């Protein structure tokens, strides 16, 4: 099945008129990326078809319906785009998106993607470990957390005035979580640059946590000493914690987390048990040794 998945990626990319990323060229959504295979890919699962990954989205800047991002995110300008690094670093820096694209080899990484709303997908992301970027940022020893802030532009994002979220969308990770090789700085999916609705031109993907930890369309990365505020926790602290590790034993007040629904699969096999840490426990459980995951939900 893994082989079928890889073949599917190639066939999909080949079936479209893909623009090739060449040195110095400008990159737009739908540009083919030059990728290598990652040993960190999840194997043995069917990939969620592209049309579901790009039409069933949460991106509240463009509206609250799952279909809104596909309808409205096309107007977001993803070039020029920079990511500013500030806070506890040896010196503040600004990275251009085309520099970040070429910082490390782009890897095809298949991960399970689990939303707190109890739906899931299997997505062939493209990117490299967030740790590689963090090394370039030269954080100081005092930095204990990293915060991600994303674009909030009323001219381009009709959803900003529809949701009471404390914009810009903010998310964060503890430094040891961010340095875990599974945490992905993501630039694409299915071998091409990210469609706008999936967080173009740059997002994070943290596969052992609920999807809301994976901030889209990042413009600022801040290294801080104290746990940063986060958008959904500000909005509803009893429902959305800071850690938000996928956990079948801790229900959300509105959604049981015991089972999940795999988007795009036939109804008879859509439902499946939720896996602790979304199935990535071997790689990440030790980050939480001695922590009460019911309290730190
Ligand atoms: N990032 C921003 N900037 N705005 C958002 O509304 N939604 C989050 C996360 N990142 C969100 C965001 C939520 S709730 C989820 S489940 C995932 O993005 C969804 O990612 P996907 O649409 O690519 O599946």
C-alpha cells in the first residue's frame, strides 16, 4: 500500500500541468517541488484524495464553513512573503519564502492528520523538520517555547470579521516538541506547493497533536520564555488546551475522542479507533513523561 501511495503521488503530479521549481524562479501554489522520500513517512495507509484535502478545510480567516477556504483563499497573495523571527534569538532575522524553500531538501512526508472535531485524513505533506529552521534562527538558551503568528489581513481574508478569534491566529510549541524531528515545516502536499486553503506558502504540521496546533500561512516566529497565548485557548480555554495531544482517553466537551472518521473513505470503513498521540507515541511519548495529560490537555 505504501508503494501504491507513492505511485499515486507521482501519477497525480504527472497528471497536472505542473510548473517546475528552478533556481531563482518564483513559486506559486501548484508549483511542482523537487522532493526526496522521508524515512519518517507513515506507511500502510491509503492517502486521502487531493480533492478532500483541498475542499474540506479549517481556515477561519476565510470563513467558518469547511468549503469557505477553497472558495475564498485564492485571493490571498503568497508572493512576496517573508517570515520574521524575533524574541529570544541571537539577532532578529527575516527570511524570504524562496530562501526557506531551498534551505533544506524538501521531503515527501505522509502523516495522519487528526482534527479535534474527530475527523482525520492521511496527507502526503512536503517539507523538512522544523528543527532545521529553528537552528537557523539561533534561539537563546532562555527560549522555552516557540510561537507562530499567521497572516491577518482584512483586505484578503473575509473571515476575520466573522469569527471572534483573537487575530492573528497564534499557536505554539514547547521547544523540545518543536525540535522533535516529526514536527514539520511544511511547504506543500502531493508533491506541489501548498494550495492557499491549506496554508500557503508555509505552515507547520504537528502530526501527534490535534490539527489546530498546525498554524497556517505563518508570517512571524517568536521565541519566548513563557507559554504563549494561543488562538483557540483564548477563545474557549475549557475546550482547547495548549498541549492538545491526540488522546482517545480525554474527550473534548463536544466531541468524543474515542473514534475518528476518515474523510473520503466509504461509510462502512470510515470510523476507526483514535490512536494515542495519533499513532506517533514511539517517537513522542517520552516528551510527556511524568505529565498528567488529563490536566495538560
Ligand atoms: N491556521 C490558521 N491560520 N487559521 C485556522 O483557522 N485552523 C486549524 C489549523 N491551522 C487554522 C489554522 C485547524 S482547526 C485545523 S484542523 C487545521 O489547520 C486544518 O488544516 P487543513 O485545512 O489543511 O486540513
